[in-house]
């Protein structure tokens, strides 16, 4: 493990000598990039969409890192991945003179990159294509000073990411059970949890210990078959501790709006069985429950919609196994009981623990909507508002929850949530 870490440091050094630098940005660069923020607010998506189209068509080695459905514009809705990068570009330009404001966002992305084993050389490819797209979209407005400033700014930010990702990788590789890159795992059990969700219990192929993780974290799963070459992040859906991992995967059917069926999720459901081999990245992520949340007097509220259930399950499993005594309320929203996973586990847990309350909410058979959980219901379910909140689900659901918590003036450090896929603003 240590020799790999040393080789990676050498690689980072080589990349830095070529393009990437962690040196301070010049005041000229800061002023020019900051002045482009209004332009990016209008054209950022066009730039990133153009960039991804070119980069993924010309760099096959990068395609497996990206979910192709996140590049699609469906029923006039902008594509998820270009939107996420456009938001990051704008926020970077707007706050380039105070990057501390972006520390949480940078850490979240760095964690995803570590799990997916994004490497320093990938940043060079992205940077070259991004600068090309800026010129392509803005035309004559992309003057030489603007392009030069954005080149310096991009590779400065890339240097920050590479340094942080190097730290995370090295730390994880040196822990008990840790590794770097991709590691072979065997499917020990495959359990159908509902009509759409199946759990896969995974043990290391080499039989050696596996890295512990925080409840709420995810692992990247990579498939390299004749039919599918792709990787996805999946939440580890139980607390750590038995030298096995569990992921609970929803079969992604074609959406009403025209999105294609999930490539990896359908392959896992239909073709991956007990004793089959998959590759996993190291557990990563910032949406976690920890002992600090358990040690004060504030109650805990865990909320989910749909497959957003998976990190909530891991958190509750951790809370119960660590005998946390304070009040815990779990609110689970689903379309119907047929698609709901792990219902019996929640019921049994509530019966065993007097400090636990579980609320199940259902909607119509076809879709999850605002009728399932809205601000009025939330207000009635939670008479004590001063809690630690953790929630995960579709964007509309999380937006509603977040807005309600802000109306209750819940402090930011008590509001915790995560997107599945590219991060979007609530």
C-alpha cells in the first residue's frame, strides 16, 4: 500500500510541473475570473454541456466515470452533470477571492473522486476541454486575458482537489482493511428487499479485513463485463462491523419523462448473483452520522423518500448498535408498500427500542408526490423542532424539507442531506 502511495505522489508532482499548481492566484487572475461570474450565470450550462460532449466523445477512458443518463436533456430539463459543473464554475468565480466558502463543496466532490478513483491526469483532460468549450461558446468574448485567467484558476483549483484527494487516499490505504483504487469483492448474499430494491452483501475476494466506514458513506462499484463497463456510487446500507459491505440497489426503470433504464442497476438485478465478482472503491462521503450527533441532548430525526432510505438505514443501524439513548424519529416516505424496502426491520427495531419512533407514509401507486410528506404533515409529526436532521430523497422532497427547516430557523450545522448523483442546489 505504501509503495502505491509513493508512486501517486510522484505522479502528482509530474502533473503539477506540467499544468497544475497550488500556488496563490495572482490578483489579476482573481479579478478577471470574478468578473466573469455574471457571464457564467447565463452561459455556464452551455459551456459545460459543450465540454462534456467533446470530452466524452474523444476520451473513451473517462466514459466509465460518468453516468450517461446524467448527460441527457429530457423533456426540456437540463442535464444533471453539466448543470452541477456549471454551478461549481459559477460559485468558484463568485467566491474565488474567498475559497473558504467552498470548502464543504470541495470536500464533498473530493470524496466522490476518491471513491471513483479519479486520477491527477484526468484533471488535465478536463481542463483542456473546459478551456476549449469556453472559447467555443463565448467566441470573441473569450479574450486572451480571460482564457489565461481561467486556465490559471482552473489548474489552481485542480491542484487543491488533487492535494486533498491524495491525502484522503493515503489515509484510507494505510488504515486496517484499507486499499487504493479498485478491490475485488464477491457477492455473498443477494436479497430481494422489495419489488424494486435488492441488497447485495459483499465480502473481499482475498478474505482479508475490509475498511470500516461511517454510517451514510458510499462505495463505488465498477463493472467490467462484455455488456457493461461502468461504475456507480452506492450507499453502504448498514452499519460497519462484520467485515462485509451491503449495498441496496433500486432498479432504475425508464422514467415517465423519457430517461433510459439504469444501465448498472438493471445489470446488477438481472445478472449479478451469489459468488459473482465486482470491483469496489474505498468507502467515502461526507453525509455521515457520528458520535458528536449522539452526545448532545438534541433528538435525532432521520427522513427518507424512495431509495434515499439507504443512508438512513445505515445511520439508524449505527445508532441502535451503539445504544444511543436519546429520542430518534424516522419518517419514511414511499409510493406504496410494494416498493418499500426493509419494512420489517424498521418495525422490529421500533419494538425493541422505546426511544425510537418510525412513521411510514405512502402515496398513490404510481409516484411519490408532495402529498406523501408536506410542510403541514412535517410540522405535526415533529412537535420538538430543535433536532439533528438527516434526510435523503428526490430533489423536490429535499427542497421541501430544507425550506421547512429553514423556516423553523434550524441552525445549518443541524441540517444534513445528500443527493444521489450530481449535486444540485436546493
